[in-house]
C-alpha cells in the first residue's frame, strides 16, 4: 500500500524539511519501518518500546490509531497518515 | 422558568432532532444546544461546578483572585461567575484566539494576559501554572486537571441526554480539556453508548513545540472512555458549521462543525451497515464569537486560509 504521510514541523529534521513524504506498508508499523529506512531516526521519535510515545498522535484518514489497533492499524491504498504532537485544547 | 441567580440557570438545554440535515428514521441525528447556557457555551457547566467545589473545599473565599489558562469560553464562564460571586479573575490566553473572546472577557471585568501563539494552549497552560506558583495566594481551578469539570458533565450533561433520548447509541463531543467526554462520555458509556471524540486539527503554528516533551495531555484524559477519536481539519469544520446553519437554522461556533463532521461520519457508517442509530452531539457555543475569524466569509478556500494559525475551537 502506498500512502502519504504528513510530518509535523518538529520532525522535519528527519525528512530534509519535507512536509509530506510517501511510504509503503500494510500496517502502520510496517509503514514506520519503511519510513525509517529512508528517514533515519524518525521511527524512534514516534515509537518507544513498541508503542506510540505519550505526546505523539497518529491518525489514519483522520482517525486516531490508538482506537483502531495502534501500530497494527491497517492501511489502505492512498490513505493519508498524519503525525502530530499532542497539544492542549479548551 | 424562574431562578434566584443566573448561576442557577445552567444546563437543562434542548436536544433537537436534525431531520433536515439527516432525513430518515433508521439513523437519527440530535444536537444538544449548549449555547443555551448563561454565557452561551457548554463551559458554564464546568466553570460553575469548579467554583462551587473550590468554595465547598474552602480553597476559595470572598475577594480571592482566580487565574486560569483558557482559549476563551471557560474564561467567559468564570468571568460571569466571578462577577456574581465577587472574585477577581486573570485569564491567560494564547494571542491567536478570536478578538471577540478577548473583548467579552474584558467586558466582564477579567484581566487578560497573553501567551505566545506558537504552541497554542500548551503555552497558556505553562504560563498560567508558572504564575500560580509565583503567586501562591491566587487560586488556579485548572480545567485540565480539575475533577469537578468532568463531574459536572457526569452529573448533568450525560443524564440530561439519556433522559431525553433513552435509545441513544452514539455520543459525539469535542476534545479540549476532555471534561465533556470524560464526564458525559463516561456516564453514557456506562449505559452502553459509543463515545466519539472530535478534536480540532489546527494550522502548523499551533503545533510549534520546541520538542516533543513539551506535548500536553490533560490530566483528566482517560482514553478507555472513548470508542473512537477523530481529528478534524478547519476546512471540514467550516463546511459542516455552514451546512448546519443552512439546513437547520442553527448557527454554531466552528468547533461544533468539527463535532458534526465526526457525527456525520458515524451516521454514514451506521446507515451503510444497515444499523439503527441515534447519534447525539454537542453544540458547544454559537457563531457570534467567530465572526472576526473569517470562518463565515467567502468560500471554503477563503475560510480555510483565514483560520490557519488561529485557535478556532
């Protein structure tokens, strides 16, 4: 599955400044491994001990992956993946 | 309806069927009109409950100074109550909130201090918490961690919805302090209702943290309460808030458009699956305070561009 991944400002040091990068994977976990092969260190900023870091949110087609299987969340062709730091609302 | 004080008129808001926006009987959509609270937003429930709890605990006494980080509505609710009860209020707000919110707070007699736009409400929380440490006689109710915030919704918003709509299957609300969802969501979840969160996805400026450790998750937040959580972009929120106005004559603030967007995603999925569903969602406030944001001007491209960098929810 080829998907498009939106990278937050704070992680663009790993993508040469690119806001959006393409990636491959049947699941989110596969995708992060694929991204890490071209953007070294990116996966470590998002995942720690096999789970998403506390202050990082990842959405597949606008849906928070913590409620859809986490790193096992399946990806469909052309899906949009968004990575964002957790910020306050209210 | 007769009341001894404006504070006693909080809650008891209408739940209105949206049959023009979503016709049909299998899946029904319901709006809980929280703009019908004393200062025009759902935050009146949390603000009044937090003050009452602090008074009961002896933390607040007459003449005290309150300090609170707020993007607007909680501050306005606190300002109204502070006027009525004789407290001084200082609100710390990100400088990229709408002008109306600052004007209304000032009108109610609150003092506004600004935190930098970059970092959004994270910075307001940080600045307010630092001020509270430096001024130990000030009282920070802290809507992000105060159990009275969620409890207000557990005890009022949730039961009101269940009483009006016993057949409810889904509840959709916005995720900010998380108080509404942690309270009403927890209550309704205990009655078998699926709980869906809609959080605003702002422009890049708002996520401009220096490092990921500066991220913020409200102390009230417990993800086990939620069934699903959606991130809604400004464009989708604006599109829906305009549809709500056009179809139903309900003029809501932009965050409500985000919540409606998530509610319609659920409605579409339930209808496609052939399931019966009664979906209730929160109308947080009216559209008045967002006139200057550009959300209601021009086409969707114009509104999206205007809202970029603003805290529109």
